[in-house]
């Protein structure tokens, strides 16, 4: 019983970490994309 509950806790922690990483990746990905767009438009001028 102890083993299965700790396994479930680890699984929940992993899922939680993956969700956090996905959200932060989307947020940072959006800002990076905006910065790249700004740099590209500036270099074209």
C-alpha cells in the first residue's frame, strides 16, 4: 500500500511539473516569437 501511494505521488508530481513546464514554455515562446519579429522587422529597415 505504501509503495503504490508513493508511486501515485511521484506520478502526480511529474504531471504537475510537465504542465508547469508547458505553460512556461508557451509564455516564454510567445515573448521570444515577439522579440524575433521585432528584430526581423528592424533588420529589414
